[in-house]
């Protein structure tokens, strides 16, 4: 048997490089995988003039690891993971995540990744440390407040509306203390820094709230790795279950959370399904309280309506559905005069 030719590892920046993306996409397709659109960089493994392996990197998330069928069993996946981890470290990403099919769990555990939570047979989330989630929960415990009813809200606030403020006020009134998490990933119209300031200003009048920056353990649907799941329904289910099980098993116990508050969802089917999953997965651990949305001019208030009105600079209508603090931010950054 002739020895294998040496492997040449290359870094490929794929943004705007259609030919390079299609070569990688073909290798992924052979393994039954798709390509997530947020991957900017791949580590490629070449044998002579043939691409035989790849591993993608999107910030601190490793995605789209694939090996040519003829090279499986040659320890190439371990070498690829080592190369992509070195790349991530060079870019300042030390805490890495990987989401894959549960059948790949042992393969990645052998290469230094530890399971955090699993969504049935759909997906498993792993990280490159055995104590990452425990460290995060210890940091949360510093904000723990004693009480019989400890509430939680997780919101994107894109942007913060009167509907968001009503939900927070209702929850705060029903709890001894309320923990409010703002999703931190920049996958929204408004950047995280702006959303944080709008929420912070909008709830400043409430005395029994701790405002928490979002974390890697509060997972945005927009950035959830979906490359290994072909069906849209499975992507939605896997994201919901991983996000909610992280909350139930780790975040809620760390803060002593007894109730999670959500607003009713008349518009978005995906969010409505997520709320339904929340009722099921948190049952017996955290009570889910669903509060009907308030209305303005006969219609339920929504952040998407604010964004729509903002595009055409309809500030008089925006003023009716956002707090003064949000309105001040929008006019100072998006008014026709500023534009």
C-alpha cells in the first residue's frame, strides 16, 4: 500500500470568493452537509490538487467540518480541528463552540470538546473546555437575589418598544426580583450596544431589576448552526431545545429563577412555536407566564413595525409605540436631518 501524500493545510477567506465557496460546498454536500452563510473563513486540507477536508470558522463557532470519504479513519479530522483552533486563537477567540449531530459526539470529545446540552437526536452543543458553563453560572450567582418569586425575561429589543416596557413592568410587579437578559449577538437591525442602551434607559425606573448582558449561552436563532440539519422544522426545534435546556438546566438554577415571562406572539410563527416549546420544556422547573401584547391604534405593538416605519422616517407614528427614551435614540441616529 502506497503511503498517503502529505496534507497541505490552507486558510481560505470565502467572502466574495464564489469559486472557493463552491469547491467547499461540493465537499460538504458529499457528507450530507450544507454551508452556513455566516462563515467567513475555512481551513482546507488538500492532498495534491484535491480538497479532502474542511472546517469553517464563524467568530468563535466551528462549523462545517467535513472529510472526504476516502480519507476517513486517517485522523484528518483531528488535524483539521487543531488547525482551525489555532486560527481561532490567533484571532483572539479562546472559548470555542461546536454544534453537530449527536452521532458525532464521541468523535469531537476525543478532540477536546465537551458536551453542554443535547436536543434529542437533532443536535448537540459542545465547547472546548470542561468548565465553561459552570464558570458562567458562577458569575451569574453573584447577581442572585433571595425571594419567593424570581422572574426572568430574555429579549432582543430590536428596538425597545412600549410593548417591551409593558412586559417588563408587568413581570417586575409580579416578582420579588426580575432578571432581564438582552441577546448580545449582533444579528439584528440595531447593534447590540444600541439595543442595550435602549433597554437600560427604558427600565431605569424599575427598582427590582438586574440587567444582564447576553452570553454565548443565550443562543440567537440568527446565528444557530444549521448546516447539518436539512429540514427547516428540525433547525427550529434544535435551536429552541438547546436554548431552553441551557436556560432550564443551568441559568435558572444559578439565579434561583422561578418564573419566565414572555409576550404573546400574534405575528411570527417561529417565535410562537418557540413560546410553545418553552411551555413544554420548562414545565416542572420554571413557570412560564405569557402576557398579552398591548395595542396601539388597534394593532399589537411590534419591533418589526418600528423598523418598517423607520425606513420611511415616519417618526410621528413611531412616537406612539416606543418610550421617550427609545424615541430620543431613534431621532438622534436615524432622523432625516441626521441622514
